[in-house]
C-alpha cells in the first residue's frame, strides 16, 4: 500500500517536474525568425534577447531571465527596488526593446523606461561585458531612444566585448540552472522515499 502510494506520488511529481520544465522553457524570450530582425544579431549569431540576458545577469549574480511577451505586452522599466546599473543602461534598454520588437511586441520610450533609475548610463554599459557575448554597436548609440531603423543603419560593428576572449560555446540561461535545481530536488525526494 505504502509502495503504491509512493509510486503514484512519484508519477505525479515527475509529471509536475516535466510540466514546470516545459512552461519554463516556453517562457524565455527569443526573436521570431520571421520578424525581420536578423540585422540585430551579433557576430556570434545571438539575438538581442540573448545579449540582454547576459548583460542583465551581470547585476544579478549571473542569473537573469527575460520572459517572452506577446503583441499586446511590452517590457516596462525597473521599479525603484529592481533598478540597478545594468538595467539603467541604455545599452541594456536598446537590446531589450529590440528583443520586444523581434517578438512583435511593443516598446516603451527610454524616458518612461528609466523613470525609476537613480543613475542612468547613456550609450555605455557601466560594467565589464561578460565573456560569451558581444554587444552590437547599434545598442551603444548616444541617442538612448530605441528606433529600429536607426539601429539597423548603425549596424553591428564595432562590437563591445569583455577583456576575456569571446567564444560562442557558452549558453548562460537561467532556465538551465533552474532545470538543474529541479533535478536535484527530485533526486533528494527520491532518496527520501526509497
Ligand atoms: C512568428 O511570426 C509569424 C508571422 O507573424 C507567426 O505566424 C508565427 O506564429 C510566429 N512564431 C512564433 C513562435 O511566435
Ligand atoms: C498576451 O499575454 C497575456 C499574458 O500572458 C495574455 O493575458 C493575453 O491574452 C495575451 N494576448 C494575446 C493576443 O495572445
Ligand atoms: C516605477 O516604480 C513604481 C513602483 O516603485 C512602479 O509602479 C512603476 O511602474 C515604475 N515605473 C516603471 C517605468 O516601471
């Protein structure tokens, strides 16, 4: 009896685990290939959602996720609690707006986005660019306001990179580590039940 219960409990937990993993994977923002935003990708073929994720992670212990949005939504700026020098950089903002537009969602103005920032960084990213990515030139323009036509004309080159060698092999998505956490949690649970 106990065995039967624990086996169906395990099945239920495993189904939940798969479900959570599935939902989480769908939630992460990425460009729709048919949105015509190929120009916004960097030399490592990373879309602006990916590059923005790398930059956001710098101020958040290496963990950052940009949720996917649809055509009725937009990314609002940080609150006074979540504002930090990464999110208050127009470089991050430009990447985030390109990430919104390439999902066919709406954008918000820099002025409105940055209203809760205690310090704003226009055209610069105040921290080191993390290894594994390269920031396109179009995200570093001194007119902070994002405009796709202006950005496309400005182009990708020269990119901003960190001091360390850029490689295209690293894929730092927090979904990976969150799935790993779920796996560890499941293993612990299996230990407890056996
Ligand atoms: C990408 O855009 C096309 C054309 O607007 C649309 O048909 C398709 O469903 C979109 N794909 C995703 C994954 O949103
Ligand atoms: C967009 O997403 C929101 C929140 O998930 C949802 O409530 C809304 O129905 C979605 N709109 C469309 C057009 O898919
Ligand atoms: C600024 O922060 C307040 C709460 O602290 C929030 O209600 C508002 O939406 C924020 N503004 C933006 C642009 O996110």
